[in-house]
C-alpha cells in the first residue's frame, strides 16, 4: 500500500510544507512580521486623521507613539504606565 507521500499530491504537499518551513525559520521572518504589523497600525492611525477631530487624532497618535516607544525601549508593553502629560 502506497503512502500519501509517494503520490503526486503528497509530493506537492510535502514540497509546499518544506518551502513554508524554510520561510518561517528564516532569521528575518519575525522582524518582517513585526514591521508589517507596525506599518499596518500606522496606516490605520493615519487613515483616522480625516474622520476624527484634530484633538482626538492628536491624542490617539500621541498614545500610540508613546506605546511603540515604550515597547521598543523596554521590550514590554505595560498599558498601566501610559503617560498622561499630554494636554492636546
């Protein structure tokens, strides 16, 4: 009895799994994913500029930038430590 790995669909599936494994294990894959998440978040913040008032947008952007800076500096995200000095 032939196993699935010896059939044409099995060989294609095995090849696909190998390629995906090599991609995910690449040393820059995690960095790329984090950069894409940050770029997407910045695009969402920027798109809200036109739908919010200037004060609301500034407040949101300020909190986002403080959070990203804190995450980059400490490697941890602690929402309870948000800075409240922003007056808008």
